[in-house]
């Protein structure tokens, strides 16, 4: 008689150590004139490198964290001989990032109000008097946005996801509420646009000592 075929295990390929969370998130913003982020990790061991000059932290955000939305739209071709589309092509694919800053600082205010982050027209340092006027023709400058998520493996080694919008623009902002019951938030949504030098609208890296340990 032949050798019996072993039963199929439905647990084959299941890895709970691959389930990731972003336990800590950070957002950094820069004017579009700042240098693009090209190598956030050390090639030798995957440790996170220093944040480049010109990128400033947004600070605390709400517990909702960061939401990345891909608005995918398809253009279908239909035919009388088929109840399903006989061809389907991507018509548009727009990536956006939404977050709600809780701090009132120069970065969150500039992103919300369309002010530069540095140079002429930028807000002064914290503690100095601030003033800005609502323009009759609003300005909506392009920014560079850097998003960092941090998780840990079972031994406590870092696993990072870094996402970079080299050319981002404010496309939506929610209400700024003044109330006793909650902190003042300035929720914003930025769309990612293609950067001609990097030839992409978004670049993502996954690395870190904990990530590299998965190959061991």
C-alpha cells in the first residue's frame, strides 16, 4: 500500500510574530525646499538615522493616530456578452494622510493655516507674540511630510515603518473647536503628489533591528 497522505494543516504559514502595530507614531513636516529623505536607516544594522535638518515634529496627535487612505477609482469596459466588466483600468489612485494634532505649536498652526514653516512669514518661536492674517487669496504651499511608526519584536528590538510624502498638499481640514471639554485640535488631510526628482508620490521603508532579526 502507498504511504498515506498527511492531513493538511490549516496553521501552515501562520505567523503571529508578523502581526504588527504602530505603537508609537510621529509626524515631521518640512518646507518643500528641504532636502528629500532618501536613507532613513543605517545600512549596517537598520537603526533609525537622525531626522534630517529642516524637518520639525508635529508633536502629540489624537489617539486615532495616522490614517492613510487610498482613493482608488477604476474605469470599466462592459460588453453585452458578459455580466462582468471585460476590461478594467485604474482611472485614479490618490493617497492621502489624515491626522489630528493636539499641540498648538508653530508647525501645527502653519500646516492648518497655510503658513511657511521657516523663513519669511513663518511663526516665531514659542513664547513670542504670534500674528497672522487670513489672505484674500489663500496660499496652499507644498510640503514634505515624514511619517514614522514604531513597533517592537518579542525581544524588544525596534521595527519601523517610515513613509515619506515628498510633495504633499493640504486638501482638507476639519473644524478647529474651542471648548472647555476638549483640547484644541487642528485636524488636517494631505494628499501625496508625484515628485519629479524622486519619480514617486510616496516612498515607504520597513526596517529596524527587530525586522532584521526575523531573517535569522
